[in-house]
């Protein structure tokens, strides 16, 4: 829900984007509607199914993951293929801040989870969630609110590719490293 506020904050820091941001009018009702559709409804549905019918949640989980992955891949591939030349030039400029953002997200996720006293398994989950959290949301909001400004969607793609690639790499390593830290789960 903080995405529109963060968008405004970061846009205001750069004089070029500040001028563009002042020309853009975003309907708050539409923002809430899109966030409800993309975040609140799926998360609430998933949590409700998990709470009331855990066996159903376990049965549909692999299919939901695959379906979400396929939809996400199609959206990213469509944007990539339509803007491959621009994206190549843009990646050189975008890569340093994108890598910095990923590093900060992982360090904050891990550090805050550790400071909260979470177990090693929970710290790993929080770290990956923070690293992955807004990739699909950024692309979805770019497409929903700025279809005429391809640069907005293009900006979110290198970020998504880096965060997902490095996040999955961390997850792959952690799958091979046993979890043992002596902390018990909070009661």
C-alpha cells in the first residue's frame, strides 16, 4: 500500500521525474481497486483457504504457483520483447541502483527478522519475501496506470529480473544449507 507514496517520494527526488510526476494524475480509487485485485484479494483468499481447509491449500498450492509464474513470465516477456533495444541501453544505467536496492532489501529483511527473534527458517522466509515482494506489483501498476509511458514498465523489469534471479539464487543455496540456530519459534 506504500507503493504510491514511495513512487511520489522517489519521483520528487529527480528534477526530470518531478516535472513528469506533476503532469501525472493518479486516481486514488483506481489505485485502491488495483491493489485490492492484485494483493488483498489473492492474499486474503490464500490465507482463508489455508486457515479453513489446509488440505485444499496443500493440494492447489503447486498449481497456483505455476499459474502465477506463467502469467508473470508472459507479462515480462511481452514487455521485454516489445522494448528489447531500449531495455539494453537502460540496463546499464539501472543496474547499479537495482543491485543496491536488492542488497538493502536482503540486509533489512534478514536484520529485522533476526532483531525480531525469528528462527533461522523464518528469517530466510522474511528475507526472500522482502526481496521478491513488489516485483509483480511494480510491473502491474506500471501497466495499469502508465500504459502510454513504456519507460515506467521498462524501469520495473530490470529490477524484477535482478530481484527474482538473485532471490532464487539465495533460495537455491539455502535449500542446500541445513537450518540450525538453536532459536525456537515464537509462541
